[in-house]
């Protein structure tokens, strides 16, 4: 093979590798963007879950206080009888 044919072949390979590399970079950017989107969704879900957990904890605390009040009232009613 003469030098000109080798040079043309090498240039063709460089172009193909450059095109392949650009395609990989685009794919990498899309994957990164997808991960960023998922991470943002997870962060919002965790914040929402934390808030709901606090609300449920408060509701349980309130219910416990109501039960204690009812227990006290039942004891007082038994004493009255």
C-alpha cells in the first residue's frame, strides 16, 4: 500500500472515531441529564416523605393525648358511680 492510500485510510478512521466520540458525548450528556432529573425527583419525594412522616407522628401524638383524656374521664366516671 502506498503512503497516499494509508494517509487517506488513517484520515477516514480519524473522522469515524471523532464522529463516534461525539455520539458518545451526546449519549453521556443525555444520561447525566436523566440522572439529574431522577435525583431531583428523589429529593422532592424524600422531602415530601419527611413532611408526611412528621404529620403522622403529630397525629399519633394527638391521638395518644386524646386516649389519655378519655381514660381519665372513664376513671372519673367510675369513681362517681
